[in-house]
């Protein structure tokens, strides 16, 4: 899979992070761990943190500093209303693409 998977992840990581947050609030490390647990071992923690900064600036997520038993407070992210709308759009687009790709894989458009 290699480079193709990496390129696909770049284009879908935002939707994947929003989908993780749809299950409940989480901090950056938790998000990365959940994605890795699902088999996305290529996802780097630094990439997730950079994405969280961008989507916070775009108001797709809300961030709140919470106390941590293991050091300084952590930023915990939750899905904002605009993030929910963006996630719904992501899944619509994903379903559209998946259907068309399945058609191509099965031997052409019908």
C-alpha cells in the first residue's frame, strides 16, 4: 500500500479525526491512539496535532484545557456544530466515491 495509502490518508485525515470526535471529546494523543488501534499505524501524532490546530481555527472543534494526572493540563477537543456539518458532508462525499470506485472495480459503470 505504501505511498498510495499515505496520500489517501492526507486527503481523509480531517474527516477521520472528526469521526473520532463524534464519539466523544478526546485529546490529541487519544485521537492518534484510536486511529492506530483501527489500523492506521501511519498516522503520526504530530500530523494530528497540526490538523487539530487548523480545524480549531476553522471552528470545527471546540478546545478546552483539562487537568491531567500526568503533567500539565491537556487540550481536550470536542466536535462543534460546524464540525458536525463538515463530518456529515465528509460521509456523503465518501459514500459517493466508494460507490463509484466499487463500480469501476467491478468492471465499469452501469
